[in-house]
């Protein structure tokens, strides 16, 4: 049984469907004239908030500091800034008819983990090339 307040399973299915939807990408006006992606796959919830951050020394110096909270992008088992890039890369792979994706990173790479999760959710195989430190 689901805990109180947890989304019902049919709601989660609808959320998953909406998040994995491929949608057209409309670049902001300041990118006009650049070659931009045509589509993205929704893997997260954007835009993410910007929070004021006031560490004591910056505040004492009269400086304002703000932090973009991409860790709050949510999505499906994903979070962080990797989700933004994957939305475009996986939409491109899908448009090209790919059945798998390959990525490379360190053995504890968050990008590799996020790629594997997102690819599988989209029905793609994920192949990870993980580097380890040779001692």
C-alpha cells in the first residue's frame, strides 16, 4: 500500500508519459542565428528556481549571490544539471533511430548514471565506458 500523500500509480504513469514526451525546442531570442536543436525529450521539470545565497563573508562585503538550483530539476530518477544536456542528446538519438547510446566517464560518474537511467526509460540500451584510476 502507498504511503499517505503518495501519488497513485495511474498518476505516476501519466507523469512518466508526460516527462518522456519529445517536444519541439524553441530557443530563446538571444540564440537567434545559431544552429540549435529542434527537439528535446522532457526528462526534468524546468525552469528550476534561483535562490539567494548569503554566506556571511559575501553578505558582509555587500555582495549579492544567487544559485541556480538544477538539483531541483526532479524528473524521473534524475536530477542535476546533467538532465538538461541529456534532454537534447537523447532526443537527437531518438530522431536518428538509435537503439543504444554510449557515454564515457569516471567510475562514479553522475553523467553516466543519469544517461543509463534516462536511456532505459526511453527504451534505449545504455553502454557505459567507465574509467578507473590505475594504481
